[in-house]
């Protein structure tokens, strides 16, 4: 967004009782149901509460001009003179939980050649090390036997692994054939939007499990002494923690509780949720994703937590954060795709789908009146959700892309 462009789409998303697509029926066969593997993320009946990311106040240069522009449409976000973001109580947002559903294509009924072929194929599509992908899939199979009502999906484990250590590749490491990184992974420093360290003290291994989680749930898939550095053991341990207490991870609030048991920082939760949505959306397809789309979406996920900055183009351009169209422009620029700089110009320059047509992964979703002003844009990541830079006092985060009474104008496709 640049001068004169405002962002006022509220982060309040549809909650229980809102109209939503029905969840496809589960596939028959124990393997298909448990692995949700070829599956992905579809809209669940339940919702989860994800706390908004509200950074410390950033420089609001230009905010008064934006607020006075008169182009605001929809719910009014906090503007100049309102309660500072640091004093606001973060508001909950209802978002669908990643869940298991009917596989999009045939999957093997037991581990073997076809199982390995599917795992290897999807791992290649998503740039997940095959060794890590096998660990997530195998842990999912194991947990279906131990806790069949938990409905753990591989996308949740993979989302955690990507967010925690890039699947064990932190610091240019690789995973060895036995599932351990080439050098032990200690606590990886994670900072929030304010620069505070939010890593868990003593966390280790490719899934960055805390000492408390490891002490309570340590498990081994090979029958020997469990190792926190072994991705097979770490994935199974995480699975047991996620499923603790009879949780059904198909239910939104219980999914959130499970992931929060591993790390309850909002930044971590938003990134895991976004990554799981993308992995699941791709996993449902019969063909690999467009590499440019996946690169742009990955860029946006990595920027979750940066503050909203009016006219901001991101840290690469010397700004502390982004505005809405600054994020989408930078995301696609990272993939070699040039976009116009404002939401309105982006809308005018892209092929636009109808408001009733479901967006695809990486589509830009627009809000406003095309005849007067498109005032907001986000990036669709599947499962009815988008990543966007919402407005002053908030950070780049995950939102439901629709809400009752919104000004949704349609989706644009930067890459055909």
C-alpha cells in the first residue's frame, strides 16, 4: 500500500455457525484415514482461536494521510489517536484447523513401495527432505494405532518441523540416513515482532522439543533408547504430546491446544498453521505446485510476525515491515514475478475470478469496490485462509479470508 491506500479489513473471521464448505467424507481403509497423507487441509467443523499478532507501535508516518483519504470501506481499524497497540488486548480470531479428510487420490493400504513413492513425490514437491517426510508419515501411522481418535495428520507434524528447524536443516545441516542431523541441534533462537527472544529454554533437535515435553513423552520408533536429535523419535514424541488427553485434532480448539502444548507463542502458532495449510493444499493435488507460487507463499510465511508499516516494503528494502500490497509485491518479486505496487493497481492488472469462485493457492484476494477503491489485499494459502498485513498495530499474520458482510471483490492470479 502506498499513500492514499488504506487497509481496514478486520481480522475478525467467521466463527462457529458461519456458513462453510462441508468437510469431504473420510476415505475408507485404515491407512487412508490415518494418513490423511495424500490429504490436506480442508475446512473443519471446528475452529481454533489464534491470537492476533499485535506488535509494539511502529512509526505511523503517513497514517493521518491514509486515514483522511476517505477510501476506507468496511470495519474501521484502529487509527492515529486510538489506544496504542502495546496497550491493546489481543483479540481472538476464529480460523479453521488443519484436519484430515478424504485423500485426493489413491494411497497405499500399507507401508511399502507405494507408500514410499507417495511420500517421496510429495516431499519433492514441497522441498521437505525425504527422510523428514518419512518420519512425519510414519509417526502419523503409529499414532493412528495408539490413538485412533486423535486424527493426527502429517501436515501438522511437517508444519512444526518446518517452523522449528526447516526440517533439521538449520545452519546448513542435513539429515543423515539414520534420521539425525549432521550435527546436533541445540536451542534455535526465535524472536517475535518486538525483538524479544521467544525460544523455549533448553529446546533441542529438529522439532525443538522442550525439556518438559521430552521428559514426559519421549518415544522411540525403533525400540532403542529415544534420542531428541533423531527425527523419527522427535516426530513420534511430538505426536504423543499433540494427542495427549484424548484430543481430536480434527476439532479446531483441540488442534490449537495440541500445538500449544509444544510451543504456545502466537508467532509459532501462526507459522505452523500457515505452513500446514500450504502443505495440505499441495498434498491434495495430483500435480506438483507451481514453483513460483510456492516460493511466493513461503516468502509470506517467513514474514509472519513483522509489523504493519504504512508504505512498507519489508526489511529487504530497509523498512521494519509491510503494508498489504507491499507484502504481496515483495512475495512475488522473490519468485521473479513483478506486480503493481498498490492493491487497487494489482486488482486492475490481474485476471480476476468471480466472488463466488474458490481461490487457488497463491492467489491474491482483494477487498473494496472495484469502481472506486480496492483498499486491501492478502495472499490465499488454502483452507479458507490468507496471509496479510492487516492494519496499524498488527503484524503480518494468518486470517480467514472471508467474513460476513465483507467487501470481498474477487481473487487475482499472478501466475497462470
